[in-house]
């Protein structure tokens, strides 16, 4: 896994403050940074749900923008991978 020179505070974010992931490795790395931050985990869950909601809204339009739907699907997938890694980390801590 490539090591990214980011900390939680310096992680690239959108104008709204949402974390930006460009690949699975970044999502997993971010999971290790935030696995003990409940408010961040809650935010990731909300961001994933919002991406799926936005996909549904776009899909219901007369001429949906398929490129935007794909971007949102990838974003939701990376949030899911991050959340799954957080769950794995937390579960492994309690098994010790």
C-alpha cells in the first residue's frame, strides 16, 4: 500500500468539507486515520447515503446524466470501502 502524506487534518476535501478519495487505497488509509472518530464515521455514512440519493434523483430525470451517476457511484463505493475497513479495524481491536 502506498503511504499518503496526509493526516486527518490535511486530507484533501471538497468545498463542503467532504473527504476526497481517488482510489481504494486512499479510502483504506483514511479508515486507519479515523477508525476512532465516531463523528467522522457518522459523516461517511451520511455521505454514502447522500450519494445514493443523488443517483436516484438523477435517474428519475427525463435525460439522466450517466457520467455524473457514475461519479456518484464510485464515490459511494469508496465510502463503503472506507466504512468496511473501519469496521474491520474496530472488530479486530475487540478480538484481542
